[in-house]
C-alpha cells in the first residue's frame, strides 16, 4: 500500500487558495500514480481503463476548480460595475430637492453628496445620511435649474 503525505499540512487554513490545493493534489496524485505503476504486480498490471479513468476524474476536478475561479471573478467584476453604476446614477441627484420617509418621520432636504456603503447608495443632506431606498420624492435642482 502506498500512502501520500500532504504538502499543505502545516499551512494556515486562511492562506490556502483552491489553486494551491489543486496543484498540491495534482502533485500528490501523480506521485501516487507513478509509485503505483512502479510497484505494480507484473502478473496483474494496472488496466489502461483504470489509469485513464483516474486521469479523467482528476482532469474533471481541475477544470471544475478553474471554472469556479472564473465565475467568481466574473461575479466580482459585475458586482463592482453594478455598484459603480448605482453611484454614478445617484450623482445625478446632486443639488436636487428630495423627500424621504424615515423611522422618526419625514425628512426633506437637498442632495449635497452621495455615497455607497455595503452596496447601498445613500444621500447626504444637512449632515444626515439618507438611504436611497427611503426616498419617496425627488424634485428639481434647488437653484431652479433643470436636471
């Protein structure tokens, strides 16, 4: 019986990426496979089908991890673009009058600045931060200009 020891045994869990684990597993798999081939019984050699099945399974795992990493990057990019779009759209409200309904009553003000925190847009007016989802009315520019 052949045993393989983990190269990542003493690595802190927080520092291990899926790519690092996959590369380590690939190295361990190839070492194990070569050792198995080297010490196999010549009267009962490993069947080609078994070898190709093992290689295909490992390749499938590797491709799945690669696909997951690609999807994660795409989601991250789309999230960042969505947040930037929200903030850009909210910037069009600068100087506009607005009304919001908050837990302590109605708030009226003029948008002085906008911000983004935890994926949510907020307006700043008179030192108060008003979540955009609490705004019930938006008027024209406070100076009488057009939007």
